[in-house]
C-alpha cells in the first residue's frame, strides 16, 4: 500500500551543490508531477510527465531538471542549488485514462529541502 | 489562466463548531473541483471532489457543492473535531485537452480546532 514514495525526506544543501529527489509510484499511473510548496503560495507545479517518455515545464521550472526514468519513477534534479529553492517538494501521480479531468492526483509525503 | 481563490486563514474554531471555508474559481468550460487536506508533517490527501455542476462531494462529514452559477465550491462541516486541524486546499483541473490532468491550487487555509 505504498502509493507515492519520495526520498529523501529531509536534506540540507549548500549553495551551488547539486542533488536529485527520487520519486516512485506503484499504482501504474501514467502521469507524474513535481510540486513545490512555499508559505502563503500554495502548491506550484515545477514539471510534469504526462506519460512515460515525455516531460513538460510547469509554472516554476527554472533551476530544475527532471527525468522520467520509466513508468514508475520520476526524479527532480537541482543542478546548482540556491537559497530560493528552500521549500517542501511533493511528488504526485495520477491515472490519465480519459479526456475527462476528474482524475485524482495522489501525493507523496514530501521532501523538506533547505539550501544554506 | 485558471485560478482558485480561497479564504485567508488561519481559522480557529472550538470543537463542535460549524465550519465553512470559501473557495471560488476562474476557469473556462467545466473544470473538476477538489478539496485536499494536509495534516501536519504529511503530504496532501484527497478529501472530496465534484466533476460537474450541482454535484456534491462528501467525505468524513465534509461536504462541498459545485456551483457553476457562482463559480464556487465551499467546504462545510457541521461539527468539527480537534483531529480536523489541518491545512485545506481547494483545487481544480480543466475540463479537457492538454493539461487536463494538472491541478491548480488555492493558497490553502489553515484550520485549528481547540477543545
């Protein structure tokens, strides 16, 4: 009953360091997402992958890259971390089985990232 | 573009009080509407959803009705409990087409229920 699993849960980085957040889902979902959550801003979409082999920019993609490694896994990479990237990051997934938009999106438990 | 506006928090209520969290949206066509809840230290969980006008979503004593005429999806609960303390997010997905599976979130409303 794992759902969406993301690692690490907590990370402290120095400015300029790089790191990768890992995400995996076991629900056979086609679509996966990375969001960031900041106080007073709600959740904002960084990148998404509509299906295996495709990735697209969301609302706030600058400073990030993603890889859809296979249907299960979708990683988020910070190449050169900046203090502005201090945030809580959520991976999510959804089944996209029709054009109707009622698909539920399932979230991981979050990764708390601090850049000093 | 699409947007969601929900009431500013924080909201503090006594146990067994009535809860309303207002949510209005701007979108073309007929979006699907959602309420997500985030308990402290956890990820977001779907609370309820409605996919067409006049639909009522309900779960765990919470309800929200999709009102197309007022572009609203207000969350209500008749009697809150301490365990309902969390941050509540209103969200929508577009009707169809590219990006129809992407959520647009409101900024969240923090609810604190005191005994």
